[in-house]
C-alpha cells in the first residue's frame, strides 16, 4: 500500500532520521573498536614480545632498528572504495616499539577514512 500524499513528508523525515541514527551508530562502533585496541595495547606494554605480534598479525610491513637495540615494527592496510558517484581511501597503520629485550615498550596507531555504510 502506498502512503497518501499527506504522509509522504513524514515518511521521508522518518527515513532520514533512521539513516542519520544508523550512520552515527556505525561510526560510533568503529571508534569503540579503536578504544578497545588502546586498552588492550596498554595492558600488553612490558608483557608481550614482538614474536607474539608477528604470530598474531603476520609479518610487518616495515621494520627498523633503534639506536638502543630495540626495534620498531609497522603494519599497514590501505584500501580504496568506489561507489557510483565517487571513491575514497581508508586505512590504518599500527606501529609497535620494542625494547632491546623484545618486549613491547610503546605503540601508536593511525586511522584514516570512514567505513562505508550502505543502506
């Protein structure tokens, strides 16, 4: 059954409100993912070693030795999403800094782009 002409503006308003709420929900979930990553990584400083991360995450994209004998490992992912109108890139970079004895000393992460939410 099609809505009457009187209800069309209300129908579009409800649809728009639903879409706005869903975008907010999905983008919020994505930021919560990175907050959980922060919590997890903070708890692993001084506890986990670099072999743990290589086993869990696979080989790093880049490695660098530090002057103090430590090491920096970086994992990266980048993608490009194309829809019918345009495209955008998104990705992340996780960098872990290890002490000379191989234990996690510090970490950094960077994320760019927003996840695509299709309705």
